[in-house]
C-alpha cells in the first residue's frame, strides 16, 4: 500500500508539474497573442491613414487637372533659355487635349537655372543642340515628353 501511495503521489506531482508548464506556456502565448493583436491594430490604423491620404491626393490631382482647364500661362524667367523653351512647350500645349503635357503644365516649379520640382521630384533639365529639352533620370536622360508620360501623377 505504501508503494501504491508513493507511486500515486509521484504521478500527481508529475501531473502538477506538467500543468504548471502548460499554464506558463499559455501565459506566454497570451502575451504573444496580445502583442500581435496590438501590432495588427497599429498596422490597420496606418493602412487607413495611407488610404485617406490616397483619397486626398486623388482629390488634389483632380483639382489640379481642373485648374489646367483655366487659361494658364507659364511665365519664364528672363534670360533663362531652358525656362523659355519649357514655357514655349507648356504654353503651346493643346488646351483641349487630354495630353500628358497639358495635364502636367502646372506641376513644373523652377528652383534655379535647369533645376525644377515636378510634383515632389527634383529634376534637372538640359537643352540639347537640337533645341530639345531632356531630363536627367538615373544615369541617363529622357525627353520631356517621355518623362511626363512616365511620371505623370494623373495616370
């Protein structure tokens, strides 16, 4: 009988240790679960913020496009040949066309000679010997038209 009681006590002790281990593991899992739940909530909030910004940007671009329908004249800086050429191109874009150039004409802001901001991109414009404008992109150049078609925010 003593042996049975001893064996029974050892079994109970073993089960109690196992239960303690399971309770510790459960607590660890609960903490991990709560951490992941908090991260998911934070990411969901950030996704909603980005979506709200996207909607606002779309509204701003629609507004900017509507502004292009107003008779807009780009005023070049006197003595700047690049700015004069850009003004000629912008001011002679077909106003009834939905071309990229017509939509993008309000997006060029001159910073200094040959340096402009297009949307939020800083761009460097050069004039070729053939009197064309090219824009530095990466390690090469793109024509003004190609650049606008590629980086047009209205697309």
